[in-house]
C-alpha cells in the first residue's frame, strides 16, 4: 500500500510541475491570440469591465511588438529570398533558352551534313551519295566491258596481223622465187640471144 501511495504522490507532483511550467511558458511562447485569451481569463471583472494587471499588459505589449518585428524580419527575409530566387530563375531561364537554341543547332547539325560548305539533309546526302556510288559502279562496269571488248579486238587484230605477216612472208618468198625464176629465164633468154 505504501508503494501505491508513494507512486500516486510522485505522479501528482510531476503533473503539477508540468502544469505550472506550461502556464508560465504560455505567456512567452504561445501565439498572441492565446496570450490575449490568457490575459482575459486571468483578469478580474469589475462592473462589466475587465481589470488587467499593468505588468501583464506591458508583457503582452512587448510580446506583440516582438511578434510584429519578427514578422517584419521574416517578410523582409522572404522578400530578399524571393528576389534572389527570381534573379536565379531569370538567369536559369536565359541559360535554358541558350541550351534550347544549342540543342536545336546540334540537332540540325546532326540531321545534316556539310559538303563543300553546303548543308545537306542526311537523307538527301545519302540518296545523292548512293546515286554517285551507283553511277561510279555503272561507269566502272561500262569501262570494264569496253576494255574487255577492246582487248578482245586488240588480240584479234594482233592475231590477224600475225597471220597477215605470215601470209605476206609466204607471198614474198613465192614472189622472190618467181622473180628469181623469171630472172633466170630472162638471163637464159639473154644468154641464148647472145649465142645466136
């Protein structure tokens, strides 16, 4: 039973300490509205008027003035923060616009190719390059076939020239033989005529 009584007494003392500290703190740390209510509740009534202690009224006045000056300081601080944030936002918007412009330029550069100082879209350049490559391949094939045809004609001409030279050599030999025979006959005839 003693333990219960001691525990109850301890709890009562702690709660009374807590409540007394709360009432003292209400005067300095609570909102102005709560301070006015506390002042009205703790003031005496005299013929429909409230009698307020001057010390409490002075304390309330100083608390209100402190709250107003703190609010003004907060407003000024918030205004300066807002101005600095506005300046920061403006500079970031300028940087964003510059970055957007740069991105647009980079995309257009990426989408186009410069050749001899002239910008071409990639699709146009690819098509033009493809047509040039196809044209060059076609020209190469054309020249290869012409070269082969010319080579065949040249080899045929060389072969024909060789055959002609051989035929000419044979003809020359035969003509030389005929001429020699004709010269022998002539000489024989001349010798016969001289003898006669």
